[in-house]
């Protein structure tokens, strides 16, 4: 139970991975005729859900699109040819591509590091 609560407390991304191992543990116990672990697993899931609601990671009603998911982007060739804004030009060899709305989070130029 502590592992699932810890997983959802750190980041909800970890919860499905930890829950799979908890479920597999219950399957192993059922095969050995220890059926009380089914009730234990259901209890763990309920406590984990309640803890997730308390700390605000589950059931907050916010869709990912409200946080800019799908709006902020990067160009696929920004590793070797970054976006430029104003007078900044980062590559001498390649022509700069313009920066569009929502595209300014994709700066990841490697530059001369590629030659090392």
C-alpha cells in the first residue's frame, strides 16, 4: 500500500506501473489459495484513489488542452537548425526558420557539440 501511495505522491505516471506489480502479486497469492489478498488489493486501490484526490492529482477536472498541450511545439529540425527571433541567428550554414506562435518552447540547438 505504501508503494502505491508513494508512487502517486511522486508522480501519477508511476501509479499504473506499480499497480501492475501489485496485481501480479495478488494473482500469485490467489494461485496459492490465499484469497484475502483480493480484498487487500481493493483496499489499496481505494486508499490510493482517496490519497490522490486529497493531494489533487486525480479528479481535478482540468483537461490537458487547457495547459497548452498541443499548442506549444518544436520544429523537427530544431536540433541542427534552431528557430530564430529578431536579430538572433544561431547557424551560419543553415537558413533560419521563422518562429511562429507557440513555437518558442522548442529551442534545443546542439551547435558545435556535434563536432566534438
